[in-house]
C-alpha cells in the first residue's frame, strides 16, 4: 500500500546524537551517518517484507503487525518488539536485550517522503527517504 516501494536515504536529522545515546562508538556513528541505506517495503495485509541494503549489510525482515519478533541493528544491538499500524503510521516499540531500554520507531509517508523517526532515552532522530 502506501509504504510499498524502494526508498533511498536522502537526509538525517540528529542521527549522530541518537546513535551516541544508543551507545554506538564514534567511528561507527560517522560511518552510520553515511550508510546509503535503501529500504524496500512490500505490504500484504498485516504482513510486511522489508529489505534493508546499506554499505554495511543487507538483510531481509518479515513481520506481522502486532506480533513480536527479534531484530538486530547494524551495530549488533539485539532488540525484540513489534510494529503496529495506527492510522497511516507504522509504530514500533522495541526493547533492547542487553539493557531492557525501549526504542520507539515510527514510519510515515509525509508528502513524497518516508519519514522514519526514532526515540531512545529522550533523544529523537529522523531519517528522510525518497522513492
């Protein structure tokens, strides 16, 4: 549906501060800020298939809305959580396995962009993608 398509990173807002709050070291933060991330999303009802391709890794994630699943960030941080659909926003709540702290994520279409927002320990970051 609206999320379907291939999205390429265009720009970041406060992403390095977010990565710092997550405990990611300076070298990985510098590299992560320029990862050339491309996300391909396919939705079929409540099921999503997401392919993430960057300079660092290529992964494929399948999830069903409201169903917990395991996920590992590019730096190796392991999370468990679920995505839900609230109106036209994908809302994700994920708990870190190493410290139990919560990462909130939102994906929404704003104009012609996919806006991905992260909030962790009070630090908010946005990543903007274009088709």
